[in-house]
């Protein structure tokens, strides 16, 4: 595991670690700003249905996670890795070029934003 990837000491994050997506979405809707989950460890989790709008998931680790159908379009995912994740139906930020997504999915590379492409 990457040395910077970590389990975050935050109740909202722990709700995700327990795969309680409904409780996470309800709690997130009640707060003005979600805490940063940058460098978070989401390996192997079923995160389908999560509302990640406005979240910082930069450098997060999603190896083998089920993120099908998640709308990441308004989420910071720079430096995240999605190796082996289930991504069918995902909407990624426009700053992420398709090549970056494929490289991360197939080889575990960290996704880089390419605003100039």
C-alpha cells in the first residue's frame, strides 16, 4: 500500500469504511463542507450510490472498489488510483483525460489532471 494512503480518523469516513452509503449521504447533506478525504483508503469497498460532489478525494486509493455509477464530475480526484475498480457508469472530472483513467484502472497509476489536453 502507498505510504501516504491512510485510514482517516473522522466519523463520516468511518461510515464509508462500513459501506453505509445512505447514512453517509444523509450526514453529508447536513454539513456545509465535507472534510478532506485526501489520501483515503477505499480499497475493496462498495461505494455505489455515494454522493461525492465537492469532495477532496485527491490521492485516494480505490483498488478493487465498486464505484459503478458514481458521479465524480465535481470531485477532486487528482492523484487518485482506481486499479481494478469497477467503474461502469462513472462520470469522471473533465480534467481527467481518458488515457489517465485507463492507465490507472489497468496499471494502478495515479491519475493526473491534464487541463491543457
